[in-house]
């Protein structure tokens, strides 16, 4: 999925955290900022990997984010007696990877590093994806996952407004 969809997912996670974690030491805009940032974290590797291979990196391994969110939750629990940020990182990054599996994707390695098999509900072939070629990029907009992208964004915005 795209940055916009991950942003929308981050807003929903923030709204859920605001509503269902009322005893948190974090409030208001801080929760939204953390959840939006966390929803983008797996894609930080686009700064050092080409876009079409960025799902092959550690930042797109679910086990990495399970470990990072658990470590954050433990430290946070010791300091504040509530694992709010750890919870937000876990939900946001796993949702990010679920969306990457479902959407405009070449696949995600859910079982990495134990298995390098890529899973995708709407697979694209890596060698045919060229984000630098305008004609190929336009054909991606006709792919079924682009329609999913629009639908998921609408769903997330409705959820966000309902939870707000």
C-alpha cells in the first residue's frame, strides 16, 4: 500500500489508543503523532533500498517489529507502568505489513528470517514492476490492488471519524 494508506491506518490506531487506553501517560496529538510515525516505520528503508525491493529488508520482517515493540513495552512499563508506545508500535507495524500483503505489493516475507517465501493476496511480479517507467506505473493503477487501496482508505477514514 502507499504512504497515504499507512498514514490513514496510523490515524485509526491513534484513535483506538485514545479510546481504549485511557490510563496512558500520553494524550491527544502525541498519541496520533506516534501512531502515524509508527505506521510509516517499516518503509524507512526506502532511503537505502530501491522501492521495488524494499520489502526484502529487515524493516519488513514481522518478527523484527514484534521484538522492537516488546522491548519498547518493557522499558515503557518499567518507566511509566503502561506500555502505550509498545502497543502502538506493535499494532501500527503489523497493520502496515498486513496492508502491504493485501495491497499494491510484490509480497511480504511473513515468516522471515525462517522462510523467505513471499506472501501476497494481489501479487505483482518483481521483474515486471518498474516504478521508473511511466507506462508500467500507469498499468499499476489499473491493477486490482489500486482499487483495494481506495477502498481501504475510505474504510480507515470512516473508522477514524467514528472513533473520534
